[in-house]
């Protein structure tokens, strides 16, 4: 009975946060609320089992590896076309700092590690895949995340975006094309969040894409 109550409360939190996202799909706060509603859920546990069965990701967890703090000013000094330079340029252009995106909470469990790794690599993966930060670009990235990590957050954000598009009577075609593209790229690529990307800031994006089996972007 207690378990059923906990499950129902978890479902209520997910539905409530998803409703907020549908009303404001462009809001980072609404995305964070959906992510928080999934913490400790059976869906999150499924993702954890999926990822920990990936040897390279498990090795990262077992090592307890953590990236160094990010200095956007220093990254902008790197050569044009490098991962770090492109990442810094994108965040500065958007007026975003890494502190806004990266969870400062301590890591004590595998679930904590996964949550941190997904958050801190989100904008790096934007750069690597070439998906923009507009609505379709974000959904393309969520398709990629779903294929790569079995992310329940990706499922909810994709569903919420589709429902919002229908409610606004907008064309579904761009959204579906982006989703399809992201999902296929995610299936074909190596597991990106298992890489120590932040140790290769100076490496050209073209090299990273070849290394990860990501498509070349003209």
C-alpha cells in the first residue's frame, strides 16, 4: 500500500511538472522541474541499469571521474573549430554560464553521477551534433538522448513538445523530422556521455565527430 502511494505521488509530480512544461516549453525552469520529478522513479532506475551495462560508462562511474570547473573566458582562447571554443561561444552568445546548467549538489550514488553527467554534457552535445537551441533543435537533441541513454526525461519533453505543437495548431513536420534525425544519429553514435569530453576541449570538433561516429556537419 505504501509503495502504491509513493508511486502515485511520483506520477502526480511528473504530470504536474509536465503540465508546466507544456505551458512554457521554452523555460529552463520548467525543464528542470520535469527532471526533478523523475528523480528516484522506476523510469530513472531503468535508465541507470541501461547505462551501467555500458562498460565505458561504468568505468567512468567506478573511477569517480569528474570534469574540472569550466572557465568560458579561457575556453574562448582556444583555436576556432575546437570543442571548447565552440562550446564557450555558444553559451556566451546565449548569455548562459555553466553554473546555471550544472548541478552543484554532491555525488554519492550512481544515480547522482548520471544526473550530473547528463546536465553537464547537454550543451556540449548540442555543439557536437549540430542541433540548435530552438524548439526543433532541442527535440532533435532529446531524440538523440533517448536513443543513447533511454532517458525518461527525453520521453516526457518530446511528448510535451508534440502536445504543445498540436495545441498551438502548428505544423508537426519540422518537429518530427528533427526527432527522427536525432534518434537515428543517437543509435549510430558511440555513447557520448561516457567520454571525457572536457579533457579534449582543444580537440577539433571534426576529430571528436569522427571518434564518436557522429555525422560530419557542413
